[in-house]
């Protein structure tokens, strides 16, 4: 006897057995009764009712099975799935690795360094605002003219349209002949401005006194100067008109030899030497390339190129520079008394102490008084007598206890509550360092 499904639903499946005549096919009967489910209901109900009557039960009193459960059951299940989704969303960020800093941002490859170039040249076309005929300017112009076959005494030349300048540039590693560099131009003499000038061809030399680039072109000062100045005149100056730059103004003529791989080893040099950061860099590299990195000191980490990448050093270094780590940040406070700037890192701590800071103001005023003789007096003279007055005022300040401040936010909040100025904070930080309450390095600029 074949098995025919009694009910097909999303929750349960219960087969029912019934006899099918041999002459009747399953497909036509199923179609006439509306599918397998309809066929099972049509055949099941008469037998079930007869069986219930024979057993003395009321078939109407029994309920048909529900397809999806009660409304409360569906409501509780929906809340359960929402709760599971929320827990999954909260656990995803905890399982992801913490973001760090790329190796290329904290270290450099040994050998891939910049080199400095410098040159001595002339800027012409300054419209009377150049050097005021100094000897070296006149001699430089005479030397330039001599290269073109013009021999004139230097003292007969006028330099008011010309300025002697120094040209500087930094040439990166692996620069090839024909590539361009940015150059900076600075006046050496007493020229008022370089505005509108053109730098004449100037060789740029390295530390070995060899020419590696040649600079030339119109200069850009990013400002201006106008007016006559002097007695009865006025002038306006914006930025520094005696310094300028030329973007792409130098052509590379010679490549600087560079080597970055020695015996299949690449050296990484930390930009800010630190033993903790060097150890973390070693561990981060070894997590990707097993047993390839070795920290030599607080600056140098040697990385051996694996056997499979020894023929591709550029690809290996590119992958190496993309590895992330978390560098160590020292507890440090930098104070610049000239500008009143204070910069502190997040690791500074202040132990429990008490602070009282007061200001002393001294005013000294000098005035001139006129002393005249009395009326109708003889032999008296009118004289001018100076008078100086000094006044000292000191503001009152209470001794304020400060609890232990373990974070930079609490340190800033406590000092701001004292109502002190940045220059007062500098004095307070120095006193705390001397008292041993400031747990950070103090650097004065």
C-alpha cells in the first residue's frame, strides 16, 4: 500500500495510509481533487468520521491541526530571532582585529633616502628691486657674461635688476635622468623682492660636489610688496617676497646609486627610535612571514626575504610596508615658550599634589614735571624734573589640591579649572617635573 502525505506544512509531516484502486492512476485523481493534499483530505475525512462515530466521539468537537502555531508562539519566535541578530551584530566588532598603523608610516627602508642639493645662481628681471650693487653680485654677473664671450669690468655693471640667490632641492631615491624636482630660491643680497624674476640656469650639486640636477625658470613668491617706503612713504608686504619656489623647476641629470637589499636582507629604520615599537614591528612581520624579522636595536629591524620572493624584492617590500602594527607612544610634553604652545601625549600622568600659582605685576611709570619758582620771587628758574612711580600688585591664589590624574583628559580638565593661561601652565608643568609629580618627559623648545 503506497504512502500518501496526510498534511504538508512548514512544521510537521504525517503520512496516512490508504488503498488506491489498481485501475485508477495517481495523477488523474490528484488533479481532480486539487493535488496530494486535497486528495488526502477527501479520502481521510469519511474514514475518520466513521471511526470517531464508532468510538462514540464527536468529530466536530476535535480541532484540525494548525498550520503555523498560535499567534503568541509566532510572536515569541520573532523576538527570539531579533535578539539573536542583535547579539551577532555586537559580537562582530569584538572579533575583528584592532586597526593599527602601516609600517611605511613609522619606518623607512634603509637606502631609500632623500639627498640634498644646493646651487648658486642669479634671478634677473626684478624691475629695479634687485641687489644694490654689492661686489659679489657684480662679480657674478661679470662671470656669467664671460661665459658668453663678453669681458667687462665688474665695477661697471649695475645689479639693480638682478639678485644673487641660493637654490636648494631634495632629490628622492631612484630618480632617473629627465625627471623634475621642485626647488626653493632664497635671496642672499639686499634685494627687496624676487617678484617677477626668472632664475637663470643653475647647477645643483650634491655633497660630493657633483652636479645631479639643473634648475631654471620663473619664480613664484606667493606674495607681493608694493609702495615706496622711506620717509613720507608707505609700503605693503605680504608673506616673504625674498623667498620663492619653482614647481618642477629642476631637471635630474644624474641618478644617485641606491641599494636597498643586501644578502637578501631588507633593513627597516624607525623614524622615531623606540625599543617597544621595534619589538612590536618584529612581531608583526613574523606573524606574516614566519621567523623572517629580527630587531637589532631601537631603530633597526632586519627582515630576510623568503625564498619564494627573493626574485621579487619590490613586491615583497610593498607587502611588507602594508603590514599594520600599534606603535608605542611615550609620555611626553613639549613646551614652546616663544609661541606659547603646549603639546602633550595621551600617556602623561600626574601624581597627587597641590598647586598654587599667583601672578606678580610690576608697573613702572616715568613722567616729567615742571618746577617753577614762586610768584614775585627773584633768582628762580623753571626746570623740568623727572618723576618715577613704581607699583607692585600680586594676585591672591589658594593652594588647590589635585588628585592623581591618570589620563590626559583629566589633566587638561584640572588645569583648566585653575583658570591659568598657557604660559602659566608651562611654569606649573616645570614645577611639577621638579617635584616628581609629573610622570612624563618634559621638552622645552
